[in-house]
C-alpha cells in the first residue's frame, strides 16, 4: 500500500497538469475541467498523505499556468502553441488556497514557501488589473471558456482580498504556534523549522506596503480620470454631467481607497506582533501608515 501511495504521489502533479492542458487538443471536451475537479486532485494528495514536495509541485504548476507569456493571442501563429494562461485567476486562487490549507497539516510545513506563492499570485492579480495580462482577443478560445460558470468570475482585486485574508490568517497562526528558543552562542531568539516556522516578516511588510500603494493609486487615478473626462462636446448638459461624474467618481475613489488602506494597516498590525528578533518592527509601519493617512487624507484607520 505504501508503495502504491508513493507512485500516486508522483503521478498527482502530472494529473493536475494534464487536466489543465486538456482543452488544447480538444476545443470542446466531453468532460469540462472545472475548479471542483481540479480541487479534487488536491484532496487526493491529502488522502494519500503526500509529502511537502508534492504540494510544492502542485503550487508551481498552478502559478505557472496562471501566468501569460508572449503575445496576447490564443495561439502563436508561428508554432501553434497557446500563449494564454491555462487557468483563469479565480480558479488559480482557489487551488492555491486549497494547497496552502492542505499543506498546513504537514509536520514539516513550509510557511516561507507558502508566502512566496501568495506574493506571486497577488502580483499576478495586480498586473492583470493594470492590463499587463489577460487581455483577450474577441476570437480567442482559451481555457477560461472551459472554466466559466453561470456565476460571474471574480475580479482581480476580489481575488487579492481572498488571498490576503489567507495570508493574514496564516501569519497569525504561525505566530501562535511558533516554538522559540534562545541560541546559546548569540543569545538571540530562534524559531523552529517547518510548521513552527514563521511567515516571513519581510513578506508581511511587502503585502502591507503594496496594498497601501494600491489604495493611494486607486484614489489618485480615479480623480485623474475625472479631470481627463471633464470636457464634453455638448455644452448643454456639461455642468450636470460633470457634477454626476464627480460625485460618482469621488464616492468610488474614497470607497476603494479606504478599503485597501484599511487592509494594508491591518496587515501592518500583524507585523507588529512579531518580536524584534523575528523581523518585527515594534508597530513602526502601522504607525507610519496611519500617520500618512491622517495627515494626507484626514482619515482615521
């Protein structure tokens, strides 16, 4: 039985990759690949007690399949190879969360690697929001068509919210479950490996500052667009249109800016829970962010 499970562990990454590639040779597959069917492969890994290496391979496949290389077309005309991402970001985020949660049960769980997976997916989502990836040609028949459901797909920023919630939960769990010891030679506090390891403090800081900048960028860009669109060829209703546009854009800007800045400060509060020897800043980042918001925008967070 152990030998059989060992062979199944080797085959699981191949099964996941094959499931995501099935649309390439069959534009109308009889069995549509769905997020649930892909998640079932992750469940198999738990059932057969797959090691950390298996989960690392699964996560690498998910992330690489979410990234779009080359021109923004379905296929490269020179070699017929698809240049579109195999996985839409909503599906990729669901799978990655499942992988992190499943790997969390391992005795040698690697929070450092999980933090890198989270950073990659957050960056992919932000890049897609900026239009770097995911621009679809009207004639494109990519994998997203095989993953669509009656429910509207999540936006990149909604996916970021889901991933950040998992990251904050993971970081706090690592803090609660950490085992610490004092190194005899240096006198410094050290953390255990695997499940007792901490979510890296520098990754927490990156999440906080990235989301803070997102909130500020959202606020600034929305008002910049309002100024760009402030002219109208029809002067008869110019004043009314400007007032309506200003009110709508202003409300949206403030709502988005407040949300992302609040989330950024909440992540900074997580960083404040780290000891100095663990990379903590004693709450400095949280104080700086709150100060900038209070002085620059007049908001309390």
